[in-house]
C-alpha cells in the first residue's frame, strides 16, 4: 500500500502553540507532533525492510538522530513485521513515528523477551519486567500513529519462565499514540515514570490494548480516549495495576472506551488492582473509568486487592458506564456529577505547558 497522503509534499498538520491548535505547513516533510510546535524544520526518515528507504530497521533510524535533538523528526515505517528491540534514549526528543499506511495491521514492531528470559551471557539472570520491553521510550515529546507494538512471548511454550512481557514501556513526558495497537499477555503496556516526583503524561487515542494480567500498569498519568481494551481468554485476569504516587492527583483515565474480550468467560476480569511497587506505601492507585461500555467479562465487584494491599484504600471510580459489565453498588465507587467535571483529559494532561494532544486532529 502507498504511504498515506499526509506524508506527501505540501501536507499540513495541526500543532499546538500556546495551548491552541494552528495549521503548520511542513513542506516536503511529514507533519510534526503537537509537542513540536514552534520548531521551524522537519526531517523525514523512511524505514523499509526491502531496502528502498533510508534504513532497514527502526532502531537504525532512531540511532541516526543526534543526541540533544530539538527539531521535529518523522520516522515513517513501511509495511512489515520488524522483529527487533527498539529503544529511544532520552536525548532523542521530538520524534514522530508513523506507519506508512496509517493502518496498524500493516506495521508491527515485535519481539518475545519475558521477565524470566535468560540474558545471553548473564549467568542465568533474566531480563526482568522493565528489560523485557520490545519498545522503550525514554525521550519526551514522542508521538506514534498507525503502528502495532507487540510482545509475542508465549508462556505456554516456556513453562516455568516468569511471564511478564512488556510490549511497550514509556519513561518520559508528553507521549501520544493514535490508531496504534499494543499486544501482549501479562504486563503489555508499562506506563512508567522518570521518578516518583515526575508526572509523566501519556495520551492514547483510537487504539487497542490487549492482554491478560495487569496489562495496563505503572505510575504515569495517562488518558485512554475512545480506545478498545481487550481482555484475552480463556482465563481471568486484571485490566489495570496502577501505582500512582499519592502526591499525584491523577493516574489512569478511561473515557469513551470499549472494554471487550476475546474468549474470556463472563465475570472473569477485574478492572484493576493496586500495585505498590516494591512495597511503596505511597503508591496509591488512581483510576477512573467513565462513559465507557463494559463487557460481560467484567466482574460485578471489579476492583480487588493485590499482595495484601486493599483496593478500598486506592482511588477507584466509575461514572456513567454502560454495558453488561456495568452496574452501581457499594463495591463500585462512583464520581458525583461535580467530580466528573474535574475528570477530563484536560484535568489529567494539560499541565503548565498547556499540552493538549486530544485536539491534534491530524493524529486521529
């Protein structure tokens, strides 16, 4: 398939300047992400396995960007399955990574390390949860669209191996995804933070996240906007394991999303359990699920304890959900109408820098 029209010469994009959306001409290069507003130049790098682009691997394209980069750079990935580990270091900021067709079915970045997979030459030590990630994003101002991020580790084929297997891990601020897929089983999407005092923000729009156990987890502040949250069968599991710092008012917000399942039995999945990483007393989960459709796989009592930590001490709320998995009870805390006005993407993500990725129409 041809590369999307918006990648062609003369395309325009929507960027963010002082909190408002403005059109930015990008000439013969691809559109900059919202975080790149104010930059005057762009560079386009094409990745193609057949050798018709600038590089044949995604990591080689990332490596070509100079450390300390401040100008928008677009990495356009042509269709294919890229079996590789990808790491974007902290110094390589202002990157937009786009699947060339806009369809995440066409471009997949995949690997199959798990937490317990032995590190070559590591004396039997495994990668650990963080090290298992297929893609690690440590640079601020990263945007991706039209790409599938996958950890293809198969626990059934590796009995006895610790099976946490991360498809993508973020450790940075102002990260946005549009029309992407995140595929795995346990610990698919790890939304980490640079430190306990950092409020690293992530926005996910029109995307799918699939997994089994704690497959959306971590301490970051994240908004899931009109996404598909796919719980995989045949057993039960947990959708979220947030570890929001108590000093941070916002953790995960799901709005306008669909909670679906693939062969998961009715009443087999919890919406979340509180992850106190390394026993951290101040890691008090904060999750809101609002205006979403909950499938029959969601339990009537959807929040549960984790490793002795009570769900009731966490900050779990719902609001105006529908579907067979939705109900209102003492076990399902609800936002009031007034509280709901303060549980929006702007409340979670705006910040003092006026980051508004939900208004970036070119990314959707």
